[in-house]
C-alpha cells in the first residue's frame, strides 16, 4: 500500500505494427483443394482429378490476392498508428485522456484524466478512505510472541497519508510515462471524510515532469515528498508547530481551484446507483476486459478462406456442397486413428470449455518433439506458422461456453515437421489449473464431415496440457498422418510446456 510509487513505468513509444503473417503456395493449394474436393466421393476419380487441376490453377491467384490484401491492411494500420502517435505527442485532449485512462485502469487508487490545458493534464484520483484501514497492526509481546497492537490516531493517519502519497506519485509517474507531450499534471485527490462520510478533496497541486522524474524514489517514506516537490500543494493533513501530524482530516477549500467544486457536486461515489460512479472507476476506465465478457478482439490480419475469397471475387460462385452431419468419434487417452487424405488438406480444430479461461497452443516439432525454431511455436502472440499452414483463428463465446479455433493443413507442412502438438494452457497468474475447466472438449474435423472429439482430464495438478498430437506415420509403405489423444501436462503451465517442446523461455 505504501510502495506503489517505487514502480517504474515504461515510456510510451510509437506503435509497432506487426508484419503480416507469411503465406506460402502449399497453404494456398491445400485451401483450394479443400474447396474443390468438397462433396466428391473417393471413387469419383475423374471429378477429383479435375478438382485438383482447378485447385492448382486457383492457388497462386488466391495466394497473391490474400498477400496483397494483408499488405494493404498493414499500410492502413501503420497510417492510423502514425496519426494516433502524432495526436498523443501533440497533446490532443481526447487522445491523451483515453491513453492515460487506459493506463490507469489497473491502479489500486482509481485515477481519471479529465482534461488538457496546453501541455498540462488534469487528473482526479479517488483515495482509499481512512475508515477502511485496520485499527490494529502486527507486533510482538515483551516475550517475543506475535500479537496485535492498537494503532494510535496519528500512526493510522500517517499510514493513510503515506498510502495517498504513494498512489499519487505512482499516478503522476504513469501519466508522464504514457503521455510524452505532457509537461505538468494538476492532480486532485478525493476521499470520503471520516467525520461526515461525504466526499471531499484532501490534496491538490501541480507537479511537473522534471520534478517527478528528478526525484529519487527509493523508500516507502519517500512517498511523502509529494508535499515538497509540487507547486501550490494543499493537503488536509498538516504538521503542527511541534512537528507532529494533525489528527483530523478536513476538506480543502475548493474555491481556490476553478472547477473543483463543480466536479465535487457531480461526483457519484455509490456503486449500484444506476449510473457510472467513482466506486466503479476502475471498471469504467478498463480497456482490457469488456464488462459483459462478450466482446472479442478482431484480428486485422484474419486470412480469408478460399471459399470466402471465391465468393467475394466471383460474380456467381458455385454453391458449396452440403455435408451431412456426422457423429464425432469419441477418443480415449492414448487412442490413435489414421487420418483420411481429406484431413490432410484441412483439419479444423476447436477447443470448447467453460469455468475458467484457457488458451490453445500448437507446436510444430521434429521426431524428437522439439521445435527447430521458436517460430514453430503457435500461440496468442504468434498465431501463424509454416507460411499459414497452421493458424489460430481466435476465441469467441458460444452460449455458455468459449470456443477457440485453429486450422492445420498437414499437406502444406514442411517435411522436417514430423509432429504437431495441440495443447492448452491456463493463465499462471490466476493460480487456476486445468481442474477449473468444465465441459472441456477438443473437436477435430475435415471437409468430408468426418470428425473426432476428446475430453481431456480435469487435472487439478497441472496448468498446461498436450491434449492431442498429430504425427507422420507409414501405413502399407505409404506416408500417412495419425491422430493420438494424449491428455498429459505440466504443473508449471506454459513455461514448462514450452520448454518441453524446445522453446526458449526468457
């Protein structure tokens, strides 16, 4: 509570737009074959040969079109990012306030940027109430036994003041780090006053970038230096003539600073009041988690399937043959099945779950089960590998469940890739394990409708698991791909999972 100001905040820098995912002709050919062979039986040899010829003709055109489209998307994003950065460094009010409020959204003391005046940013901070602090602290008896001792009014007030100073300095540091064009911050602190239980301002002032960044912040006690390095600083807690702290908190005079009284008059600090409130400030400022949990992030580099491309570029594309639903074959741990040739051209993967959050992860490995390069590790920060042959397609809610999808074109994988591990991992920071997942199941299917499903074990001792594995095999002297249900994992989550597959974890 009294050391938040010791944190360091990375300085903002121009946005870096990632490169478009690499796409290759083997991937495009596999996509085209999936489309053209759909609905054709294995004995329709003439039709299948014609379909493969059409796929050969279309693949290079499809590849060129998708590559050009994605490059155009990247150019547009780069232009938008440059405009945003210029607005931020030029102190455009809306841009600065949005960026700073997003940065503030996870702060222990809710802060809100409310406006700009030239290069000066105005911020309001909601400090923890004094009455919320404990009245006792840990201590020792004369015999050295643990005990609780009562805090004096002044000790409790000093604790609260140090906490306020710590949060105030951290807010200043993060505001300056986020908005490089801001030279000073006018900051006012709100809290609920102990005597009246009404909101009131208990500190305000102006702090310059130079003053904050040149002050060494080394200890918890340094938090109180906010009183000395600011301009026109006023604080409800004052020192008496003897050097002791006052033992009461009184509201500050708001008439000295234009706009403060109006802000206080319209402040709503009660949750569940039917309108946004200071009590809900952290939630309303947050840009990381949508309030209803239903909004998903759109991938700007989403690759169109061959069917989508044909539909968008052809005046009257041929209708897609319908595939009758097939009951999935349920697998048990250790069971293997040989995949039909149709699955080589396109294997759709879907991991369905509820109860907690999990991420789908894939590893493209050699016979030894280890990746040749880190680029063969497919996860949320690197959703594509092997020139598009393996891709994560995103996560979205479907009714009471969440589904994350991926696609694998086995026929487009380089020869050195001998195995594809399909894994899941929990967020280690939450402390949750795979035992927290409910209704979890991995579904895999191909264009003929043939599909398989596997329910991984709900193991409360692990945080990451290889659910299934695809691997090359020889059947009747001919190359083949097989699927194995696994369901085995690692207690240390994604780090252990990645290391086991040869990925360097920093």
